[in-house]
C-alpha cells in the first residue's frame, strides 16, 4: 500500500468513519521457530499481560440478511445492534458484523482501493475459527441447511482438530472445530 493509501484509511466498521490511528508494530527479538520461520519473542511484547479473548469481526454487505443467517441458522442471539453493526452471541462466543456496503470505490479516482474501510468488495473476504464441544452434533444440525463450504465437510485435521466450515451469505468462512484428544 502506498503512503497516500496509509494516510487515507479510515476506521473499519464504523459509521462515523473517524480516522484510524495505528501504533508501530512491536519490535521483539526475532527467533527461528522449529519450522524455520521467523517469529517474535513473546516474552518481550506486553510483559506479564495475558491475552483473554478474540472476537471475529466479519464484513457483511447486508446487515439484515447476515444477522438472520447467524441467528436463524447458527443459533446466535442478537446482543446489540446499531446502524452498520451487530453483536451476536452464542454461549461464550461473540461475532461482530459490520456493514461493508460502500459502493463509492466504483467511481473513485486514485490508486487506493480502500478509503472508508467499508467498501462492498471487502464483504466475503474474511474467515474465523470457533472452538466447540460436540462438533459432530453441530455438523449434523447444519449439514442439511446447504451452508457448508464446498470443501467444508467434517474431517480430522493433521494439526489435531476435527472441523468443518460453513459459508455465510457474503462468502465469509466460519470454521467450527473441536480439539482431538
């Protein structure tokens, strides 16, 4: 992305489009992992802090349609809703939906494709993974709905999970997994 694009990107998923501010990336010591890739030294970034939770934020071109999908087909409840944003919950899991329906990119001049952060072409480009207990039961429940990813049938994976994937109305991939014992 060019410097010009960096300066014009706005906060994603917010209807007020206030300017995004970013802080520099952490500069921990580089270490070579077992697989040979570089990784940052975890002990240097954040000290004794502990990460507690991640909440997927998925772009949706149509807030009503996507909210209905997660509520009616995956069993989430609407915990909060505002113009351009929906917070869904099921058990200990939250999913945030933000509206990506800005069509101004089609006629905009310039080289930066993302200006508002809510461009319509962003919807369908995200994925998330949700850990569950009873992944086979969930698979049996959603399989007849026709929402499985074309390659999303349930299977045991070499990294130690049993999982399957569904696709929301925009094409975002949601993978449900359970750790193998």
